[in-house]
């Protein structure tokens, strides 16, 4: 719900195409990364490198992709729909 509220507030102002999607991907990855600290790691995997769970490792590319999409779409600027 917090991510929805933040994205709703962010999307109220006109943004370049893809920026809200990038913000969602970034935000979801960050929230997922944090939530994984409170979950029990998968029994058959345990903790992986650097003491992070599989969910945290999978969140890192999501965070990077969201940041890249947000940055790239911001550089492209506003496009007519």
C-alpha cells in the first residue's frame, strides 16, 4: 500500500513515458529487498553469497532495471501519446 501511495503521488504530475513504470520497478525491488530480511530463507537454498537470500539477489536486477528505465525515459523526455 505504501508503494501504491508513493506512485500515485508521483504520477499526479505529468511524467515522461516509462518513468512511473521505472519508479514502480525500482520501488518494488527496494521493498522486496527489505522484506526479505524478515523472511526465513528457502530451506534448500539457505543464504547465498554475502549473506543474502535468493529473493534479495533477484531484487537487485529489478532495482537496477527500474533505475535505468526511470533515467532513460527521463532523458527521452515527454512524448505525445
